[in-house]
């Protein structure tokens, strides 16, 4: 297969790191743009990857990044984008204005192929700014004359995720867990399944113009997932499921904690189940791939992450 020259935006993050490693293994040439080079340091050793510090929101810098590339992959996403109608300013900038700039830069550079990572349940009438802005970003790219493929994953799990690992750390630190939105539903998909589908789409012309939902084989409530993390890490704690009002209040308070995993907007996102629209009876993904069960992967990385979190707590205590 002919190697591609791929401009990757948002590749310094969790999904991007896994995807860059996979694409580099395949022999593709990657140009990773990041706002801070040190955030992408894990990619510096990849043999076919160049990391460039740039302001991707600046059309001139974006035009320069596009030069000589044949594909652009947009993985930029934010969970905290502020409040507002139809979405906060941070969501508008990262999820809508940036795709508009990407479309313009790609067209100016004569680059047609665009792969865009959105989110499951993105819709103009969705309950959160995150999901509404993700839908608007997709729409902007669809309006442009480009060879576009959109991926909409449910929550993604795997080594380094900010989902199961966060609960693992919380369980290590607390005697019980007050859990917002315990009944929220998810259909978690393994990061390597997501990267395999994105990689496959590069070689499948029929993926152009398609939007693919990416889900794992099973659905769970948030309470079930947290309880499962406790079981795998040997730290099962009582889970105190919060009412709707208390969940919203907890989300509001957590907005004041930098990098907190919860906000009022993520509370809003959880009002819609993050599960595939067609109830899958078979664990199938696009391009004939079978979705990997969470139970086959999560124990492999959670117990290590949990050990590290517990050691961190013990180290902090020892310094007192
Ligand atoms: N993880 C999930 O469970 C999940 C589920 C569904 C959809 N998604 C979507 O998948 C994509 C990747 O997710 P992820 O979990 O890998 O995210 P992540 O780890 O938070 O990484 C996000 C990336 O976006 C870039 N970024 C963030 N804010 C930006 C801004 N204002 N301007 C420009 N770049 C910005 C960051 O790049 P620099 O800081 O290096 O510039 C970083 O590389 C996102 O679009 C996300 O919405 C993720």
C-alpha cells in the first residue's frame, strides 16, 4: 500500500498517540501539529513522525502545515468549552471554527482527504454544548467539497484513557464514591479498535462520504463500569449514586477544579445514552472488524495504573 502523508491535528492526546503509533507502524509519514511540543514528546521517537509546534487556529500556519500532505486527520476535541447557546466559546473555537479553517486550508492546498473524529450522539438538538458543537463541526466539513469520513466513537477505553483510569484513581483515594449520573449509559470501544478503523478507512474509497459510529460489544451503566473498575483493581468501594439534582451540583462544583473530569456540560452529555443507534446484536465495527470486549483489555492496564495511583497516595502521605 502506498504510504500517505498525513497531517494530524490533536494527535498529542490519548487517541492521537495510539493512532500515530499505528499509522507510523504502517509506514505512513506523519506531521503532528501541537500547541506545545512537549505534549507530543511520546511521538518524537516514531520513525516516520515529525512534530511541529504551531497555532493550528492561525490560517497562515495551517496553510503551511497542509503543504505537501495528502490527508488531514482532525482529532482536536475539548470537554470544557464554557456555557452558551448553542455552545460555549471554547466549543465553538475547537469544534466548529477549527474544522472550518481546516476545510479552507485543505481546499487551498488541493488536499481532498479529510478524516474527522466527532462523538457519538452529536446532533444539533443534543442536550450539551459538546455534542451540539461536534455536530456543527461535522456539518461544516460536509458542506465543503472534500473526501470526508467521520468517526463517532462512544467513550474510548485503553492504556492511558481518561475514563476508567480516572475512576481507578478515585477508588484508590476514597473510602466510598459519590457518583454523578450513575444510570448514564455507555458502549465503550477499545482505542485499538478505533485506530484500526481509522487506519482501514485510509485504504477504503467507499468510506468517503460515510459517518461511522464506533461502539464496543456491550452497553453498561456508569455505576456498572465503576464497580467493574473496583473489582479489577481490588478496590471495590460503596458507590453512592447521586440524584439528578446532586449530580448537577457536583458537576457545577467540579467546574472550579482545573482538569476535573466533570462539568455541567458533561452532565448534559450524559442525559443521552452514548450507545450505538442501531442496537448491535453482533460486536461488529466498520470494515469487518469485531469489537473487543472491555473485559478482555481493561484488566491488563487498570491494575498497573491502580498500583501507581496507590503508590502516589502513599508517597504523599509519607511526606507529611
Ligand atoms: N476519549 C474519548 O473517550 C472520546 C470519545 C468520543 C470522542 N472523542 C473525540 O476524539 C478526539 C480525541 O480525543 P482524546 O481523548 O484523544 O482527546 P485528548 O486526549 O484530550 O486530546 C485532545 C487533543 O486536542 C488538542 N486540543 C485540545 N484543545 C485544543 C484547542 N483549543 N485547539 C487546538 N487543539 C486542541 C490537543 O492538542 P495540543 O494540546 O497538543 O495542542 C490534544 O492533542 C476528540 O475530538 C474527542 O472529542 C474522544
